């Protein structure tokens, strides 16, 4: 197995040094580069080809939100985990909408950060349903009706099966759990997830989860069909 290639992005050299020290000892991980600002990220990604970028949100010139949007808009984009000091602020939500696969707090224990990097590299989001719900509850406070209407319009493009899979993703289920719950193979679940991403122009499971919350699907879809 090739090691996971990790790029560190933070404007604080002490934070970068600490992360490098804490994560650099893992056998299955290689730190391929460091950046002090979002403006450096794209060139560094081209040069180092990371699998995962650990991205600070607040940086002086180009912040982590803009850098995440730019990265996730590219072909063969690396996964992004956002580093933040706050658990559920608007900027975290914006980063997730921009395509980040999850976030970790800066005071998270090293073993948990490493676990998050491994999960994201394997294609799993690092957001628990509870955290997603907390973020969405905060976000829905601002203009809930128009956002919900827009989300429902987008979700209407899905067929019934795709909608069931989207709701299960929103509940934080893994592909194997979705397969067992909906009586289909894991390969079929993956196909449905790919179709949902394509139909809704989303780029990861976290964005599917956010959309199901915004559309209110988890409130009115709590019973199996």
C-alpha cells in the first residue's frame, strides 16, 4: 500500500511544525509539503500530488474557504479536511458546502486527526450525523424557507431509490450499512451515490448529507418505506 500523501496548510509555523511532528511518524502517511497561505496551495498540489489536504480556515491572503473551493473545482482534486478552532461556525459550513470532506478542531488529539486523514483518504466523510445536524441547525436559522425550497427542488431530480440512499447518507450510514438496510449490494449503493453526486452536481457525501438536511428529508422521512 502506498502511504497517504498529506499536505499541511496553516499560516502559523508552530501549528505546522506540531502537526508535522505528530503525524509524521505514522507508517502509512507521508507529509509531502507545507503551505503558509491559501494562495500557495494550488501550485503546491500540482507539485506534490497529495491525497489529502489539512487546511486552516483563517489565513491572511487567501483563506481556507477560497482555497478549498478552488481545489475541489479541479479534476482529480485531493480531499480536504478543514482545521478550525470553532466547532460549528458559519465558516465551517461554508467549507463543507465548498467540498471539504470534514473538519477537525485544532486541539483534537493527534490520534483522532490521523484517524480523520485515514478515513477521508479511504473516501469516508469525517462528520458525525450529530455534528452535521448541529451545523445545519445553525445554518437553517438564516433564510430557512428559501434555502429549504431550493434544496427540495434539487432533491426532486432524484428517483425514489436515489432519494432513499441520499437520506441514508445524510444519517451517516456507511455503504455497507446502506446496502444492508435497503437490501442491495455495496456496488449498487456506490453506483447510486455516484449518480446522486452527478445529478445534483455535488462532489462528496458530506454535500449530499447537507442537502438532505436542508431539504428536511431527515425530519419527514424517519420511517422505512
